[in-house]
C-alpha cells in the first residue's frame, strides 16, 4: 500500500481514548447539490460537471480518483473497512491531512466519511462539520425547512448524519447481559450489529459491534452526538464493572481461555482471518482482565486491519518470503502462513501475569 494510502488509514495506529472498549468512532455525512438530479437519474455529462464542481470546492489539497483509476490496493482497503461497497460511484477524493474520504455520485452527490481511533465522536464531529461549513460557502446544498437536507435515500433525509461507534464488550456478552445493553441502545433509537459474526457462538470475535443511528430524521445533529456520547459512557462503565466481577469470580476460566489462545497462536503455522480476529479479541480481554501484559490495545486494534487479506497480499508482493513446497503454489495458504508469522511477530513480548 502506498505511503499516501497508509496515511489515510493511519488512524488505527493511533492511541485513542478508551480504545480498550471503544475501538473507533466514525461519521458519514451526505449532501446533495441544488439544480442537479439524484445520481441514479443523472446523465454522464451532468455527472462529470457535478464532480468537477465538488472537486473545485474541495481544493488542491485532495487526491482525486475516478472509480476506474483507483489503485487496486486502495479500492480493496476501502471496501474491507466498509468505507465503500460494490454500488456504483463516480469518483473519490482523499484529504490526507484531515483523514477524510469523499465519495462523489454514489447514491447521493457527496458523502463525507471521517474515522478516528477510540472514543472520539466529539473530535470527528467538529472536524467534519468544520469541513462541511467551508464547502457550504462554495456549494449550494439542497435542503427544506420541514424535511432538512434532501436525499435520494429516504433514511438519509434530515440531518444526513450517521454517527457510529465500534465497541468490544466481551464481559457483558460472556456474562449473558448483552440483551440489557441492546435494550438501552434501542431506547436511544440506535441499533447494534455484529462486526465479525461467526457461526461458533463461543468465538470472542462475536463480541465486536457497530452502534449507529439507523435514520437521520429522529433527532438533531447535536442531540445525536449527545446520545452517542452518553451511551458510550454507559458502555464503558458497564463493561468495566462486569469485567472486574467476572475476572474475580472466574479466574481459572479467564486464565485458561487466554493462555490456551496464546499457546495456539505461538505454535500456529496457518491462520485464517476469522481465527486472527478471535485471537485479537481474546488477547484484548486478557489485557482487560489483567492476566496479560507486553502489548497495548492500540497494537491489537491495528492488527484487525493489518491482518486482513489485502494488506498481507501487498506485503507478500513487495517482499521476499520463503514458503514450504506444499503451500508455495496455494495463494490462500500463503496468506494464512504470512498472517501467522506477522501475528507472532506482533506478540513476541506478550507475557502472562
């Protein structure tokens, strides 16, 4: 991956507040311009004209790619981080200094995406709206006094704002109390979906969730921010309280889970991404329960992205590695072997307390 692309995604290498439990914060803000049809109805000429207008407003500091010009590694990385999907879009722009992605003419004219490590919703909220205010001076966004910002997708109308947290709540789940948390989330007109749903219920990778507002009409931007911040504080308090109680009451079980996972990791020759995510989750729980040392939550969080397939494919293509004869012609097994090696290198200083 290029240095510029690395800089865009460097947020996951940074220390973030409370990133033992709140992995990351994310904003997605959509806007449409006056005097243009929605993207699905636009001609190619209008699409290019609108794209040029948005690019001019963004300024010279952004890196611009039409869809067909996006480097393959960047495109796949964006997909793996759920920044874009397989739906059509015309172009993207990157502001590396702000760590922001702009998607042009997908389902809406402009989509602004901002990420940050940890519990950073206030920071990215301010950063995103400062940028949006600058764009407002150059672009006329279509809005209505009654319905707010108008969008092609009804659920985006109103504020156009989707604010989300990625959380890790192993103790709440292990204690069988996620239903209580889900009820609190629902009462706030938010929803929670698993990030790495696994068919094996005892996999700790099942304990990562994305929490977000499912529509943009139920509350104002400031009220949504306050809701998310209050909910985040509640999750932090609840997870830490249950973690202390669970670790005190189940020391043998906790130590067994963490110790057996660490032993398996250190002796693995092949590692799937699903297995890696589960191991990351258990090591994070080991840190949280106090039975593990020698690595940080920031390092473990970053491995969620560094151990994904595209990242490892790029490493494999740019460096020389020696593989055993029985797997050297098996691309999937090569990546599993490299994933095991990279993971083992990251945890070489990990020790049980």
